[in-house]
């Protein structure tokens, strides 16, 4: 693990931990939501950022896992610690199963197919009354407890969520640096050249999609044990689009970007509450500006500024290219 | 080592190769020359499994490639430096190189040795090993594409227009390296529009016109052939 990665991981714990001591309960709740989103967006980064697979169904995987936890704990009375691994494994398997046929599609076809998957998920969750409780959702998911201590307040749950985020980010960084991470980027950059270099393109895509689903599943577990209530609208396609927006605002292809994007887009609506309904207009314009002026997101901007300071006019420095053609 | 038997390839209704017969023997460098649209690139892509064969067969070391997908063909020893280089812009030079072996061979001393060999052949790549692919010049990208193909420890190297888009001096530099690789014992099938360069490094050659082999022979004979001289050498 590189020093930069290590510093980043420590920064998550230190900044998050410090904030947890000073913020109000309401802000802590938002922090928790941001951290849960960050875990999901790190997952989306495997599919979209590294492998170039656009997914508008990411929220459905979080939902699948959250519902698993809800059903296993409330209907079967299992401990969340048993339910969560089961939910994560089940969701990862379904991501692989769904990915295998869907990933033959490319670009906007894949976007539409994954969107369709998300919509179907919501419809099933609304209509399978016996299992999911329909639009009423499932309430009464038990608190997580660690060594006899119940994580029942926002502050203690945030510590648990921060540790989870750190572990997910560390795993993601390790995969990024491994041959598997390089294979994903190669598939994103040029599928034909990747096949010519001996890479199993379909295998890499399914693996990336499954990893994305796994992270979404972890986020779903955190969501279920934090809010302790799941309902279909918590996992509709609008959330999938928000995840994608978080990744683009933060900087696709970057783990730091995924986290920053999740935090910014969770808090922005609160900071700009004065705008009222005009927030959506502002949000739309902001996305446009980011796509046109900052295609590599906030992380790309920071990197560009620091490079300019270090070596003005040096063309050979490593500014990452915009993630090529996503077609 | 590699034989194409009566190979026919079509894109929909358009037939790109009509019953092509080509043989490459171990250790030789074979040039495939011809104008734009003659089917040269199609032939190389079919050998590496990117195009479907309509009829005929490709035999590599006495076994048919018909059912083998392209990524497996690389592992069997058919490495392809594609037309237009197609290096990975978002990966560094070193990552581009190690990628070509790493998916099926774990990082080990042997890969470091392979990297060293490529860097010996192309010292410029060593200087730029930490740079991202897109920031390389055209010549460096071509060297990287050839280096990447070599990293797979091929038994045969397929080169598609290594001179494409390069200044004449750079194209010659690339071909000097191709010659060195061939002299070290590598079997090479090179597709090229720049007939002078290709015939200078090749032992034998085939001339392809609208999907058919119209001429074949030793490189030195092809250089003297009146048809080749008129059509491709401009003399």
C-alpha cells in the first residue's frame, strides 16, 4: 500500500472522527447518509470509473441487500451480524447473474437495461406484499451492537460506518493497484486491444459489475441498520442517478473522488436550502458546468492545480485523461 | 508454424478475403503487402480471433484455431500489435506492458525480466515508464504496442502497419527494431503499406489484392518483380 493511500485512509478516520465530536445530531445523521453513499459510490467506481460500464441500477443492489437484512432480522429473527454477510453474498451473486447477460450491451443500451432492472426492483418491492410489506416497507430492524454496546445513536453508528468506509476504500485501492484493476482500465480504454493483450473482457466486466454490486450491498446493510426501516422509494432509480452524479462530481476513476462526491452531494441540498425548489435548477446547471469544464471532477481540479504549481507548462506530467470513449 | 487454408472472411455480404492461403514457417519474417482495402488487416485480425471465419481454417502449430477465443490465442503464443497501436491511454507505459502478461501470469521475476528485455530493445520506453499512454508520441506508442505484444512471450508476432502515421525517420527506427526482433529468432508476420520497409526486413512476402493473394515469393524476388515495382515501389 502506498503512503498516499495510507494517508487518505487515516484522513477518513481522523476527519470523520473529529467531525463526529463537534457536529449536531442532525448533521451527524447527514454524515451517516454521506458515508453510506460513499461506500456505494466506491462500488459504482469499479463499474463506471474503471471499467466504463454505465449502471443506472446501482441503487437496486443496495436495496436488495437492505431488504435481505430487513427480512432476515425481522421475519426470521436472525442477528444483523448473521443477516449482513448473507445479504452481501446473495447480492453479489445476483449482480454476477444479472451482469452476465446485461454486460453484452454497451453504452446507452446498458444504461437503459440497468435502469430497467432498478425499476423492476422497485415494482417487485412494492407488490410482493407478503415478503416486503409493499409501500409500507419493513420497520423494526434491530440495532447493531458491538461487544455488548448498542450502536443506537448517530455518533456511535458514524464511527462504525467510518470504519466500514475505510475498509472498503482500502480494499478498493488494493484492487485498483492490482493486475485486476489494470485489466479493468484496459477494458474501459479499448476492449479490442484488451482482448488482444490476452484479457478475458467479459470476465473482467462481470467481475467489475459484481464488485460494484458487493459495495452497494455493504452500503445497503449499513442503510438498513442505520435507518432501521426500508421502503421501496429508498432504492428507486433516482438514487442510482444520484450515485452516478456523486461519482462524476467527485471525479470518476478515483476513490477519493467517490467519497468527496458523496459527501458534497449529500450536504449541498442542506447548505442551499435557501434556494427552495430552485435547488434542482441549480443542481442541473452545476452538473452541466462540471461535465463541460471539469470532466475529471473535484479530484481532477485539485490535481490540476497542484501540478501547475509544481511544474508550470510541463506537458509530460501525468494528468489523467478523461476516461476515454464510454461507447 | 502458422497456416491459413483457403480462408474466406466476410463482413455481412461483403467478402473481405477470398480463399487466402498463407504459410509462415518458424523463425522467418513474412511481409504481407498490398493497398488499402486489400484485406491485410482483416487477415491479421482473423488470425488473432477478432473476425469470424466464413470458410477455411487457420492452423497454428498443427492444431486448428477455429474454436479458440482471442484471449486464449494470446496465451497460445499469437501476439498482435494492432493497427493504430491501440495502447491503453489511461495506464502508464509499465502498466501497459505488464498487462499483456499479468492477467494470466502472476507478477514475478520472469515478468520483470520480460520488462527488462523490452526496455533494452526500446530504451525510450524505459525513460517514460511512469508516463500515461496518451502522453506518448506516435513513435513511442508504436514501440509500446510492439513491446506489449512481446510481453506475452509470443511464438509468432503479428504486426499491423507499424509505420502508420510515423515520420520516415521514425518508421525506419521502428523497422530496425523489428529486424532485431526477427534476428533474435522471433517468427513475424508483418502487414505493411510501406513496401520498401517491409521487404527490407522480410524473408518472404505475399501480395494481397482485393482479398486474394496475387503474388508470393522471396522478398528479394518480390523487390525485383515488375508488377510489385510498378504498383507498390513506384519505379
